[in-house]
């Protein structure tokens, strides 16, 4: 049985992530979508909220399991008997950091292989940060995230605006 891990912040999940989840899940028996915390990013949704949104979006993919992880990604992968880590590549700008990360991860755990999947060209421009910015400025995000994510994001931004600065 082949298990793969697709890690990310998913703050929130976008159609670009979903495209990679569909591609990756067709290559393994089980795909773990592993939600982690990136200390260099200020998350809008907490991990439980992000997991709940992903679960709503991947309901029809029978071999996808949504999970959380902390600490080293390769340690998590090893604990779960996963020997493949999937990463989505959008543009050349992703390559540099992903190349470095993949080499560090190989150094830490040679048995875990990183596999890069090219996102659909339709989503090559897409990132969670951009979606949040566009939504915050009143732009249309319908083509970027599923309806349930759009609804929760608008609600979250409304709450954030009501918070005293
Ligand atoms: O790019 P993202 O989506 O913000 O990534 C978030 C996450 C949590 C997947 C990423 O920060 C990560 O892999 N963290 C694990 C830390 C780790 O293993 N570091 C060593 C390799 S450089």
C-alpha cells in the first residue's frame, strides 16, 4: 500500500490545492493532506477550521485523509509510513524554495521522496495569500475557491473588520 503526504498551510484551501490533491490521490492508495503551521505566516483560520474546510472540499475523494502535523514533515511522513511527499509547483519562483526544501528533507530522511506536480495552468497564479487579499478588497474570488470556502472567508474577514485595532 502506497501512502503519500501533501503538506501545506491551506489558509484557506484553493482550487489550486484541490487540483494537486486530485492529481496526487490518483498516484497513491492513500493521500494524507497534512495541515501544518508555517511560523513565517500569520494564519487567518485556525488549524481546525482549515481541516474542516478541506474535508468539505474532498468529500468525494475516497482515498484522501485530512490530518494535522507539527514539527518536521519527514518525521510525520515516516510515522505514517508514507514514502512520498507531494508538492505543487506553480511558477519558477516556487522552484527555488521547493528545491532547497526537498534537498533538506532528503538529507534528513532519504527514504522519503519528494514528487513535484505541476498545477493546472488555470491556477498558476493562485495562492491563499492572494485569495485573502482579493476577498478583503472586495474582489471576486469565485473562480479561486469553492463556494463553502468563499462563504467562510467572507465571514472571517467580516469578523476581523469588527475587531478593534
Ligand atoms: O508553504 P506552506 O503551505 O506555508 O507550508 C506549510 C508547511 C507547514 C507545510 C511547511 O512550513 C512545512 O513543511 N513545515 C515543516 C517543517 C520542516 O519539516 N522543516 C524542515 C524542512 S525545510
